[in-house]
């Protein structure tokens, strides 16, 4: 583990306790939870599939997927995030698999998935384009890559700076939809963008930055 990876792990471990306080993280408000459930329903295949949730955090997206009948595997670099995700699944009575691992190389072996999902993640990666290439290899033929992303300020606990050197990350602060589409198109058969910024229920209130889902089919 590099010094920067260790710093990133420590940062998100420290953030885990309060992570679900954000409306779109904990999904504790009924309207926010329902909005994300509707969105995921529109983005996922009709039939149940194996979904790899990369950067799963405390498992809120994975739980919605499980409630919809999909089989979720979550990966996160921060052990405390993974611990909370497992606890959340146990409390809800669902089976799920959660692994501590690097988003750049998810530790799922030879398994292939119907969907690879990442939300609010690419801005944190040291080589996001390499990660995209790797994620596409984790898909089955006909699979789908779903990226929920945007252009925003640095995320994290209020008043706590992100790790040293974050300003040098290629997509620090997020990436616009068209720029992300340029990076993804050579890897897949088709790409579409769904704007998300106009639905305040997804975010716990109105937002004025760019937010979207990129859906790519291989």
C-alpha cells in the first residue's frame, strides 16, 4: 500500500461514522430513498443480475439493489465502511458480499458481473482511466457499466481537508458528463447520459452543480 493509498484509507475510515448523515448517503428520508430506488430501477436490467458496487461506502446502493432482487457485491477501500455495509445488510435481513479492496483492482477474482456500478468515486482515483478499463473487463458479455458522477467540491466531513496531494488527482472535483463519455466510449458499444441535477429528492435538496448518470453497454 502506498502512502497516498494509506492516507485515503484513513480519511474514509474516519468519515465512516458520519457518512450516512448526508441525505444521499444514508437515504434515511423516505423521499430520497424512493428517488434512488426509482433511479436504480430505471438503470438496471429487468431480470436480477450480479452487481459489483465499487466504492460501496456503507452499502446504501447495494441494499437498494438487493431489495430489487439483484445480487450485490460491494468493494470499498475503507474497512469501517465495509463493516457498516455488512451491518446494514444484516439488519435488513439480506445476504450480500462486502470486500475490503482497492477500486482500481477490485478483489473479486474471475467473477464477471451483469452490472458494474460506481457512484461519486472516479474523482478520488489516481488513474481513473485505468480503473474504467479494468471495470469493463469485470462485465459479462452484454453487461452494463453505470457511473453516477458529477462536478462538485471535494467531498468529506465538513472542515476536514482531503488527503495531501488530492489536488493532483486527474479528476479531482469531479468530471463533466461529456468528458467522462469521451473516456468511456472507446471501451464499450454504446453510451448514454441521464442528467440528475434537476431532481432534488435524490440529493436531499436542490443542487446547482452538474450531476448525471452515465450508462454504458458492452
